[in-house]
C-alpha cells in the first residue's frame, strides 16, 4: 500500500511517482500549491506531522527525478559501449 503524502487531496507516494514519470515534473505539487494559494488547502491541520505537505511532495518528486535521471544516463552509457 502506498503512503499517504497529502492529507487534503489524498495524494499518495505512488500518485506522485506516476505523475513525475509521466510529466517529467510534479504537476501534483503545482496543483497543491495553487489550492494553498486559493485557501483550499488544510494540510497543517489534517497532516499528522502538523505541517504543510508541500515539502514532502517536493522531496519525493526530486528523489524520483534523480532516480529516473540516473537510470536514463546509465542506459545511454550502457548502450554506447
């Protein structure tokens, strides 16, 4: 089972991973940021950590981007040998 990351909108780590792989960035992060700006986000109250989820979403997205980048570079290097 995938870990719940955003308690306002129900995004899981799996949702974020699929989003980053499909889009090359986190559109989920952008959606949450827009909702927060519009006042529609209550992560600080709903999140058991007592804070906004944006830093967790960004950190997870960055980890996924780094992992996919490393794999892409490895595949390029491997196939040129």
